């Protein structure tokens, strides 16, 4: 199965492109966006930050707590040995959520 590709510039005026996006969300749960305005440098910095966060010691990652029970840091487990995640929820509702996440993990001001 291939990851669907969605042309960001075509989303406004193209019903077919909107249909591709909808189907990608429903069938795959992911998609690749082309022709967007996010600078390559910002994407590269975000990838580096993500790598940095996942390479933190487990005792620091465990400090990642969330507003919802049983969320926050999820370590690999016996049933999902390759899955690991850090939780950042409610960022769209509360600027404090991003501050809390960064503080929990000791993220520097530049990385924020």
C-alpha cells in the first residue's frame, strides 16, 4: 500500500483533491502533502527535535504527563515493542499545554 499524496495548493478549488484527502484520512490515517508553504529548514529542525526527544533517558520521558488519564509518555511494550510516544494534548485549547510539555522534558527555549 502506498501513502496517498495530497496537493495542498489544489485543496481550495479541486473537489477531486478534497476527495483524495478524505479517503486518505479514512482508509490510511495518513498522507503526504506536496506544494505546501512549510520551509524545508523548519521541517528539518522539527525532525531533529523529535529525534532528540525520543532519545531522552526514559526517566525524563516518564515526566511527560497529560491532562487525560493514561496518556503522556507511552514506552514500548510487550505487545508493541516498536511503538513509543510522547503526549501533547489540548494544545489547540491551551497555550499552557505546550509550556507544560516543554517544561516536563526540559526543552530549551530555542527548541520551543
